[in-house]
C-alpha cells in the first residue's frame, strides 16, 4: 500500500509540475510575442509616419518654391 501511495503522489506531482510548466511557458511566450508585436508595430508606424511627413513637407516646399520662382519670373518679364 505504501508503494502505491508513493506512486500516486509521484504521478500527481509530475502531472502538476508539467501543467504548471506548460502554463508558465505559454504565458511567457504569449507575453513576449505580444510585446515584440507591439514594439514592431509602433516602430513601423513611427517610421511610416515620419517618412510620409518628410515627403509631404519636401513636396509642398518644392511646389511653393517653384510657384514663387515662376511668379517672380513672370513679374520680371
């Protein structure tokens, strides 16, 4: 009977240990994945935003400059 009890205890202990380990691993994995995903998403968003902003600014600046130059040249003629 004692050996049976020890066997059941060992089995329960192994089962609980495996369950906790699996749960912790899954939790850590999900947390890391979510963190990396959020970081990449934020980085990509910031990069795209900065790129679009710089492009729009450069385009507007070039357009205004060309318009002013054309206007000045037209007034000189």
